[in-house]
C-alpha cells in the first residue's frame, strides 16, 4: 500500500518478519516515522493506513479468535478460528485514542456465503480492506466479505448506516445501478461529497470489475450512481484494486486483472500499464504530484540562448546528492529527442557529494 499521505509523507507496509508495520518516508526516501497498533494487539493489517492532518493515524487489525461456530451456524466447526476486525486510531505519540471491534457490532453470519463458508475451520467474515475518515469526523470502512460500506460513529462506535446493494444488512435504495458492488475495495470520500468505490464484481454474473462513484443522500439513505467506468473489453480483477478520482482524471487499478489504466477527464485512456505475467499484479496504484528532495540541481531550468540549427549546445547543471549514503543514478530520461544528457551511466554520487552533467540541446 505504497502511497503519499496528505502531509506529503510516503508510507508503506513492511512484510519482513522482524518489522510487520507501516513506515513513513520523507522526500529523500529516509524512514522518519512508523505506525503500529496498541492495546495488546501484535500486528497491524497491511490493507490500509490513513495518516490524518493532526498526525493521528487510522489502522486496521485482523483479529483471530476461537469461536464455537456450531452454536452460530448449522454445521459449523466447534473449534473454528474466526477472523474479526479491530480498528484503532493512534495519536502522534502512538497512543490508542479510539478503538472499534467488529465483534461488538457485526454478526458472523453477515458474511456473504458466496465466498465465506461458515462451516469451515477458518472463517474470515469481515475482511476489511479500506478505512476512511469522513468529512464529519466519523469513519467509513469497506468490508469485502460482507459486500458492505459501513459508517461508524467516531464518538460512540455505533453504526450510523450500512450500505451495499448485495449486502445482507443494506439500508440504502440504489438508483441508476441494478448490479451493485461486490467484494469492493477502496472506499473514498471525494471532495465533491460523493463516494468512490472499486467494484471487484465477484459472484455477479457476468463477472467484471469497474470503477464507481455514487452521490449518497445519508438522510434519505439513497445512493445514486453518477459515474461508472468499465474496460472495453471488460476486465475482471477478482481481488485487490482501487480507483483514484482526481481533478485531472482517474486512475483505475484492476488488481488481479493485472493492469493499471489512467484516464483523461472524459474517460479516454491516457496511459495503460499491463503486467504480462499471470502472477503479477499491484495492490493499489496512484498518481501524485511528487518531487524528491534527494537530488538537488543548482538550477531548475536551463536557458540555452540562441542555437544555430543542428548545432549541439551543452550546459552543465550541477547535481548534488542530499542523501546520507552513496546513490547511483542509472538513467536519465527526456520527453523530447531535442535534449539528452551527455554522461555515461551509471553515475555514483557519494553522500553529500555532487557531480556536473552535460545537458545537450540540438
């Protein structure tokens, strides 16, 4: 879940056995923060981290507990391990300031029986994959195995509403969408007040994935589909994926559909990245305005003055490595054939060191 937080910090989850938590990087890619869970829980879940403007952070925990499922569902395993969900908000000092448990608010039988077998020895009935702080300070969560978006009171922990055309506890009327979302990822509140969702589309015939945006009237509990993007031909990503709606377009990551599509505002394709191997995919994909401070040029632009037709003219900007270790640059990229860098790569620049490169215009 590598992404940029609103503060500009880059965050990711480290799966290394000795780490197993989220880390934050500054613009030189130096680790400057980490995010872990408290109250006796061991490991945060990797699916999402949201760092708030006040430096608080929202994390999720997959909580395994033994449950006598024979008392919950006919044919259930009396020795089952059931995975619940715990949500935590930690402050800047890493203290837990709010906690919510699915055990107190969801029923295990809320799970969609299309993918969750309640008679199995292991039952993952929630499988949350996204958390979002709403504009009113309350929380939104996406529960994949329940086909549900849930709004939770940040004050009391009570459920404010439950939404999902294909959810067992849906409280909303849907307009403009007779299919509904299924096994969705990545619920986000947009600046215009709408909600965006990546719909994986599991268990709906025919199976295909799509990006969605709903206008949600919370008072009247209605959800109106105002935007939908389907690939042509359809792409089906049975798991992972996300939609990033931006003023300048939309990024759709198809998850296990093994490609990423970036769209112009009119939904025409501006870029598509396809993973050629069957075992390759990406969990989420984003576009952010980003400039690293790891390298510093002594000038941000180069004025070549007047150059005669066909004559190569060079200017020597100085490149400094601001990082605390030696860095190797293995390529320079130009978007125009008129410009190139006259320098053999790779270039090794020691910590705090600098080098001059020749930029050629022809």
